[in-house]
């Protein structure tokens, strides 16, 4: 065993249950998300992927089980505690960007920094500029969301999500509304963030997106039914692709 690579959980969930009416959408899921990992959750539509993400991030209260982020309990926390936890420690990206339509991409990123990063305005503007550059936004940064491509808008949403240096970046189908070229650009960005140490939890049913991760979980009927470890993206491309494809095939994908 390589003791230099012992992983620290950022979030630990035990026996998480979520019910809607009579349906158990999450059926006693136990899951740990480790620091520095790019964890991917796969599963068919309706399998409970989004629900799991919402429960882990405290956007929804689970009906049962315990979820901890460090020593902060997410299950049972007050709305006020959860709001603070989400603002201080989490970043979110969804299929829709939810950018403010009358602000430029740059101003959208700045606004999130002014609200959540704890930095002064000058430092926020500096960090927003650096992030916009890292997201390859160039002159698109000075345009409104309606005047840029879907990929540019989503890259701005990612910049906004990491503005406050979140402990975890949660992403729910972030490429679900994008064409192939834009999908690739957004995924490249996730890879870049992961290489810099960003912990990511990505929900997807896209194989290309899943390939970016180093740990893939498959959920079905509200349970994690299988897990796959992958080497880092960028090395052994063919071997990784084959490994993922064979695993998914075995799951009846
Ligand atoms: N707020 C809700 N109220 C009722 N049913 C819900 C709600 N959210 C999700 N569901 C149901 O829970 C199941 C899992 O949904 P979801 O987590 O969105 O799946 P996925 O993201 O894997 O497609 C689906 O059957 C969905 O209809
Ligand atoms: Mg979903």
C-alpha cells in the first residue's frame, strides 16, 4: 500500500435515504468523497443521481442517514448553517448556467466573489480576471450571457463556481445542454481544475464526461451498485476508455 496516497474524505454519507411520497429514491447509500478526487456518479435517468448530489451538498435534506462535511453535520443542520456551508465550502454548476442576464460574464464572476469569497473588491476583480483567462474566455468575458456561445457561458458558470475556492465543486450534468465542441471545452476545464487539486463531484450520463474522472460510481434503484477506479486522464487513453466501456457494458449500460 502506498501510504503517501491515503485519502481524506471531504464528505462522508452513511445510509442516506431520500423518499418522495412512497418512492425511496435513495436507498441507504453510503458514500465518501475524497479530497483531490474527481468522482463521477453515473446511472440511468431517474436513478437518483441529482437527488444524491442535492443531499450531499445540503441543497435538500435527506430523509434518513447522516452526512458530514469535516466536522459539520449536513443532515439535521439549520437552513442558516447550510446556506453558510454552501457559500463557504461548495461550488455548483448545473445544466443551466443561471447567469445573471444583464451582467457580463466577467461581472457575473465578480459578483459571486463579492458575495462568497471573503476577499475585498480589488482582490475579487483580480481573481475574476485570472479565472476568466484560465477558462479561455478572452473577449467573451465582456459580453452578456445572451451574446456568447453555450460553452462560453458554461465556462463562466464554472469560473463563478470556483471563485470562492470551494472544498468541493459539485456539477450536475454540466455539459447536458452543450454541443460536442463546447462539451469538450468545458470538460477540459474540469480536467484542468482537477489537475490543480480541485475536488470535483460530477453527475453525468455521458461517457466522455465520465472519462475525466479517476473514480466512477454507478447508481441504480437508489444504491451504489458498482465502483471503478481509473488512472488520471491524459495517460493510457485507450486503456482507460476500454476499461470504462467494459465496466459500463457489464452494468447493462
Ligand atoms: N422533488 C421531487 N419530488 C418528487 N419526485 C422527485 C423529486 N425529485 C426527484 N424525484 C424523483 O426521484 C427519482 C430520481 O430523480 P433524480 O435524482 O432527478 O434522477 P437522475 O438525476 O438520476 O435522473 C425520479 O423518479 C424523480 O422523478
Ligand atoms: Mg439528474
